[in-house]
C-alpha cells in the first residue's frame, strides 16, 4: 500500500511498510505512545523525506532486502523521540541528515549488516548519544560537512566505521566528546 499523512495520527503503535511506488514524504504529526516501526518500501529508498513531527518513545527503522531510511532536514522531527533504533538485517539502513540539526534522541545501530548515519554536504549535525551494537555500523560524512557526538559507544563484539564519501573539496570534521569502545569492539 501507500502512506500519505498531512494531519495528526494518534496510535499506540504504528508499523509502516509500502509498495515500491510509495515514495511520498511522511508529513503531519504522528503520536505513538509505544513505538513507530518503519520497514521501508518494496524497493530501495534510503532517503525517504521525513518531515512529520514524531512523538514516541521509539522510532525503529528496519531494513531487510531493500535500502531503507529517512532524510531529515529539521531538528523538530526527532525532538520528541526518546530513542531511534536503526536495524539492518541485510540491506543498507539509516538516517541521512541535511542542514544544521541537533538530535537529543539516543540513536542505536543494531543488526547484522550496514546500519548507518549519513551527513550531507554543508550540514552541521550534533548527536547527543550514539551507540553501535551493529555488526557493521557506519557514521559517514558526504563531502564537506561536520558532525559532533557527545557520547559514542561501540558495544562488545561490534564495530563502527567513520567514513568520508565524495571529493576532498570540503573538510569532513568528526568531533567526539566521550568515546567508549568495549572489549572486542572495533572503532575505525
């Protein structure tokens, strides 16, 4: 099916999955007292525009066969989300940020494949807490951008890679206040 919201949705849980043609932005306001789960569409779409104001304890993004994720360009989208879990079970899964954005939600990578955050060119993003419990976590800057992470943890037996994608015309800046790499974890 398809999903198009311009109004206010009030639910306990919301589980979204669309067909390959369901590529419209997710807008309006979504209030979910337990969680919002996004499973992508029936095709690759890593950067579906998410402009809705979300109010929920958990936003869970799950990618399996197809690239799955959201493009966020406003701090208000996640301002009332306690935790964002980015879980890849096979395909690239993540959040992409465009602009000057602050995220106070805890963000956790999980799963067995490519869980990621991408920071687009010209952006300045601040993350309060990022935890990688993924077999293949990535924090990627696309061309010239910067990201600041107050608290970063790579849990036991997992890994997190820092990556820069694009030409070297702009500086890619990673700033970390506190880094914890658990036993058997890898931070590259």
